[in-house]
């Protein structure tokens, strides 16, 4: 784990009740916390964006 991974930033996030329920159910299916699921999904999106060569 690099230094950037160890120093996590807190970000306030507002979600609709429906989105929260969907993400929470998905997190449970993947045996992750809701926070862990959101971080995983964001990380995967960034990787995918970098792979595609988008700016």
C-alpha cells in the first residue's frame, strides 16, 4: 500500500434513500461495508477511465 492509500480523506456524501438502499444491498452481496463498496466502485471507475485513455 502506498502512502496515498494510507492517508484517506473524508468526503461528505449525500445519497438518495433509493440509491443508498441499492448500494447497501450490493455491498452486502459483495461482503463489503457500504463505505468499502463506494470506494471500490470509484476506484474501478477511475481505472476504467485511465484504460480508455479519456482525459
